[in-house]
C-alpha cells in the first residue's frame, strides 16, 4: 500500500482534526498577541502536526480500544515520520513545519515523547500542543468518547504552567468563549 492509499483511507478523519487544530492554533496565536501573518503561519504549520500518521498502519490508528505496548510504540513514531517526511519535501517554512510535526507532544515539564522542557519549546510548539490536546479530547475517537468543552478547558487550566503554557491556555479559553 502506498502513502496515497493510506492517506485516502484515513483522510477524512485526519483532515478534520488537522483543520481544527490549525484553526485553534491560529486563534490562540491571535488571542496571545501574535500579528495576523505570524498567526497564519502558526496555523498553517499546525495543520501538518500529525502528517506522520500517514505512514502508520490504518488498523492501529482506527483500533477500537486500548493499544498494546507495541502498537503504542508505532503511534509514537508518527512524530519522527512526519518530521522526516516534511524535511524531505522542503516546502516553504519546512523547518518550522518539521519542528511542529516532531515536537507537538512535548510538554513544559518534560513529560513528552523526547523529554524536552519549556525552555526548549518554541511558542509554535506550545500553541500547537494546546490546540492538539483540546481537539483530541473534545473529539469522538474510535477508542474513546468525546469530552465536553468545559471539562477539557478545566483539564487544560489545571495543567497550565505544568504541561501547557498558561498564556496559550488562557488564549484558547478566550477562543472558546467567543463561539
């Protein structure tokens, strides 16, 4: 199966998630004071945060229920696959997009995939992390039910300053209030 076939099988769900994360990242960036052009670049880069999943077996991504340790290892690899894929294409702003693909699961306290801490994470990574977690929690998945927006915001606010940048959690909260 080639990459295009895999993308076709997973595309609608993954595209929706990517688009929502992109939109939330743009809104967070604007509410946090970034100029429109910068916020647009952040949103565009955030769109590709999970591009590495096109290289994963569909049966793992769409599995209804918990993943085995081996399957979870595969899923964690999507960040490296995405980073390498973006770097090989070299689109405009590829370094930024590749960084987002690689590091969007990192947390301020170092509890992400690579153990990078707050000072090692650029604002775009911190913004994308908040947007991705928000959308992942509030969306129905094959393996879990959606969490309500208020409960998700409460989780993010509880972990602001520990896992997530406080100003970006506040910005997301403002984005949700305007809807």
